[in-house]
C-alpha cells in the first residue's frame, strides 16, 4: 500500500474519532453505542493499520536483514500489539460482552507487550546509526539513568501520593493495578529516553530526509506517556469512560507514531541501508 494513501486513511479516521469524541462529550452519550464502539472503530484501527503498513516499509529496508528494517518492524509490531489490546478492551469487553472492563485485564497483555517491542526498536535504530557508541559515553549513561529516575519519582508522587492520598493498596487486585499504573508511564519514558538519545547522538544520520519522521516518533512517545499517565490517573479517580478525552489522547499518540513510521518510507527517497 502506498504511503500517501495510508496517511490519508489514518488522517480521515482520526478526524472521525475527534468528531465522535465531541458527540459523546456534548450530547452525554457516555456508555452508549457511540462510546463503546470508539475503540473498535478508531483506537484499535489506527495502530493496526499503521503497523501493517510499517511492516511493508520494513521489508523495503531489507526486513530483519538490516538494523533499520528491524527497527521499523519492531515499531510496527508494537503498534499492532497495542491495537490488538484495544480490540480486546473495546471489542470483547465493551461491545460483545457489554461488561465493565476490569483493570488490569487481558487487554493489558497487548498493551504491555508493545513496550519491549518499542524499546527494542529504538535499540535497533541506535545500532543502525552508531548511537550505541554515544551511549558508552558518560553523558549518554547519565541521561539514560537520570531521565527515567526523575519521571518515575514524579509519576509515583502523582499516582500514589496525590491520586491515592499516599495509601498503598493491600489487596492483590489493588497492587496489580498499581503495578500497571506505574509500569506504563515508566515504560513509556524509558522508550522516550532511548528514542531521544538515538536521535541526539546520531543527528548527522537522521538530520536529512528522515529528520521529521524521527521528530514525529519522538513526539508520539511523549503523547503516549501523557496518555498512559492520564489513564492511570482518571481510572484511579473513577472518571474515565470509553471515548473520553483520554482515549482521544491515546488516539493522537498512536496516530503520531503510525505517521512517524510511515514517513520512514525508503521508496520515497533513496537511502543507503545500514
């Protein structure tokens, strides 16, 4: 499938998601068919569709035979895994079974699997660009340690001290929720740190035609962190519902990641494979 067509399909789907979010919000349709189908029609479709297209791009880079191809492949598989998690969350629980989705649930298998896939993708891109040598330097090691540590402390403060009043749950269910509440934003920031270092330590490689693609992917991981944190926070306060502003934020995050992957199309501009 052509990249331009993929981008148009993703953009149209996102516009429809924004419209539905506004309809659910302003017409009070929380818990209705409009709300329950949001994940199936938009939040699951965008990452799966974008991920499938990314796999075709990875093949154009040589697939698993090249580091860039492996990086794009892993980014795409992460998108697909995340989308499958959404289909389980929205399609199975919300639409088919019509039950309140437990958190954590089976959907979290798809969501949590996306994190190591995306992290591995950043590592592969670092190998392709030579950024791995920069990570051996003191500044690279300090950044890789300091940034996640700061964000972990901030996330813990807001999700435990602020949202829970400092109370640590004692039940197995409560502890499991707390684990995922912290695991998602922490995983996101580790990936974002790797992505930032990959770009910062290899600007000469990505500083040309693919600079915008890397910027887009970086911004996508920023949005994913904010969305994961917002979801954990609103579910703790019991204010989240399908198709709300948090879901739209997730939709924006996966759209941005999918667009970033699509912009790494080697067929648009000739590029030496690494």
